[in-house]
C-alpha cells in the first residue's frame, strides 16, 4: 500500500533530501491533502518539532481533523513526540496512530521506562516506532544524531511496545534513487510486525516489491514531483 506524506516545516509541506536540504515547499498544505485524499492512510510529520525548532501543532491538528472527517482517511502523526503528555495530546486529536522515534532511545540504549509509561497512557495498537537509519545506524532528533544500534537488532525488544515500525532509509531519503530492497528485506527478516518502508522510493514496481514482502511504502518526493511510474 502506498502512503503519501505531508512533512511540515515553517507551516509548509516540504520535501528534504537526506533530511537536510530543502528540495521543495508547498504553501497550500490543504491543497496537498486534497490531492492525497484518495489514499486510505496519510503520514503527517512535524519536522520543526522533530528538529527542536518549534512546532506546527495547530496545522497538524487541523490536518488530522480534515483528513478524518472530510476524506475518511486514517492519519499517522510523528515528529517531536518525546513525552507521554505530548503523545496523549496528539492521540486525542484523532490520529489513528502516533510515531515515536527519539524518545525510544536514551544513553544509546532502548528506553524501556519511557516505553512502559507510554503503553500505560496510549494503547500499543496506536503506537508506531520509527527506526530511521543513516549509514547503518539508527538516527534520531530529526536525523541529526546517531545511536550505535542497528534497526534489525532492536526490533525484537521493541515489538511488545508497538503495533509496527516506520523504517526510513535516510541515505536515500528524498533522492528518488530507488528503494534499498536488500535492506528492507533484512528488516523484514527481523520481525513479524508490520513495517512501513520509506526512503528513495520512486516506482510502482518498488512499491509492489515491498508489498510482496509485507511492507507498506511511505512516499513523498516522487508524488510531489509527479515522478511515480
């Protein structure tokens, strides 16, 4: 299944290359939502919150409401959700699932204390854990810091706390150079949990290949540039 992405920065829908260089920006965020409205799921990621540069809370909340009520879409929201109160707040906005990344790790290890607290506050079926990888290591805080852990090595430990994983190949994010199917297969072999793959995806053939191994595909740049073939 293809899942379109709305990444928010400075109140605009943007696409970044490797999570750093802005490639494009669209001011009409709700126009982007309208364009994506035929899909059953939507990802909304607050990049400002993820990078610790403010937030787009009101915009995220409005997108959740309109996507759900006007288009009957389910929404996953991520970016900067690092406390239990923040997770509860966003879940209350009507997000079907929330994406947790940086807070999952503390001092280079899995933060079990936080995850247990989170599960007491938010049903684990509504939690997706982001395992984004840069140069074979998990990266956090808006892809600015790396953890000396590999995604496939921690999945088994994390399964009990979430409904699935969002795995972004940051090395290819925004490049449209093609999905790293070998890496995604390695992740697939590490867990039976649902996985949403992201990073470099540019063709329907790649989406079909990911679906064949049981993964959804989160797509950004190829959709914004009308390059998905």
